[in-house]
């Protein structure tokens, strides 16, 4: 199912549920689970988040740990499969006795893992699952579920306003993935916000490869941009095929674009006039903390950090801040600490957890030309 990565000296196993608080207090390590998409269709996100989490754990342990205890990261691969994500949530809380989990990365996998984590009373903090219903389902706040990223409704609003205010666009074509909660949420939020005309609303499913019929249908319509809510695999193919058919209008999307594989699939020569929401950018105005993170990441991995690297890095440090605020390394303390987290200074922005377990934080809209980042505009909520 996965491997255990020990980033500290071995010690007495820590407890993971609210029922075994005493054993948590006596543990020599703070055990944190990583339930992540390390293989399968969206492994690009999971592997980036693994890197960010590992760097944070290394730094925390080098600085003395959390409340005097070293951190042990238990890494498991959910294979980009929702059933596997749920199974891993159970094994991490029962067999591995973690006090909290980072991940999964995607909305579907996080929603699948949440019931088992909730049953065990072990909090999840997802770096990048943006579906609104993850933290609030049926008008009820999910007590043990938190996120580091902004949610879909926020992204949809930002993108709709960006199209109108920054691109001066009035007519939109939507090409949306109807097979994912992520894309459906983004589409709804955009439609609710965009003040212009929606000329066409086309749909596709995950794993589709040929989008020429959709693109032929819209090519001769009068529109100013394409709104493309979806993940990088299909988005890359749509961008490639659209540009090869001579469709040159701007294409805008959400954080599902935040993977270098998007450029690999689309081809750098086709990646012009592309805009998407992100949680982090080296080109955005940066604090000393951000610069330190960028330098550390480059030294560790020999490359620049991505949004997903930064989000998971922040997730681990949010766990540290929550536990230290409560002065106790238990699941119960972590749940309370995350729920009341205030003015946390992260590399993806300064954030305060709201009553719905969503962070109040800024977004970045990144612009690409020839596959390279040419602009990064910070947008505050």
C-alpha cells in the first residue's frame, strides 16, 4: 500500500485517535500520515506535495521538532484511487496511529478519506482539495477536515472577475469536466459570478483524448476566452488541439493547471495566452519567509518550487503551529489548534482559518506565454 518514511529517530509509536491520548503524550515522535496520489492519473500533484511535506519535516526536525518531539512522516500511496484513499485513512489511524494526516491532494480522494478519518477523530489537512463540500457538507462543518488551499467557489469568483476586469472579456465559452466534483464546483462558481455572456457550455469526461468535435463546434463562434475547469491531463490536450486548430483566444483555468505536465502535454509553443489561479509563484511579491523557502527547496531538490510543493510545506507547518499553540501532540489538540489558527505566516500567504475550516488568504493569477510564466498577479479575497 505504501512505504513509511522516517524523518526522525525511531521511538515509541504515537497514538492517533482521541481515545488514546495518553499514549500520544508519551510518544517519542509526532506521527503524521501522508495520504497522497503518488502513482496513477494525478500523481503529478501528489509527488509535488510529498516533496514539500518532506522538506518541512526535515526543517522542523533540524530545529528541534514539535513541542520537543521529532516528527515521523508515514507516507502511503493512494494510487489516485478514491477507494484506496479511504483504506489508507483507516490504516494510518488504526495501524500506524498517526495524530493527523496531510492529503489527499484531490477533492474526490479527500472526500473518500474523510469519513474514516472522522470516525477515528484524526484531523485531515488537505493541501489542495478545493471542492467546497469537503469542509462543509449538508450545511454542517466537518469537524476534523481542514484545508490549506482556497476553495472552488473562491477560484471561480476570482477567474470570472479576472476575465472581466483584467482581460476586458465579455463573451465566454466553457469547456468543463463533468466527471469531477472539482470541475463542477468551479463551473458553478464561475457561472454565478461572470457578468458577461456564456456563448457555449461544452462538456467532457476524464480520460477523453479527442476534443476536436467540441472545438470545431465553438471555433467560429464569437467569444473572447475559453474557461477550462479541469485537471492538467485533459486541459493540456484541449489547449494543444485548440491552438492547432487556430483558436487563439485566451484560455483560463484553475489550480489544476499547476503542473509542468500541462506544458509537456500541450507543447510550449501552444501555451500562449493561458491564465490560471495558483496558490504560489516565485514572480509574485515575496516576503523573506518565501525567499528562504525557495532557496531551501532549490538546495534540496535542484529545482524551483511549485504551488503544490508550497501548499504541502505550509500544511506541515500549520500542524506544527496548531500543536504548539495547544502545547500538546495529540489528535484532539491538533483539531482544536487548526480550528483556531490565526495569522499563520505561510509561504502561500498569511492565513486565518475561518469558521468553515477554510483559510482566508490571497490567490495568484499566473499568465503563461510559450509555456513560461510571464505574470503573477496577487488577488486578495
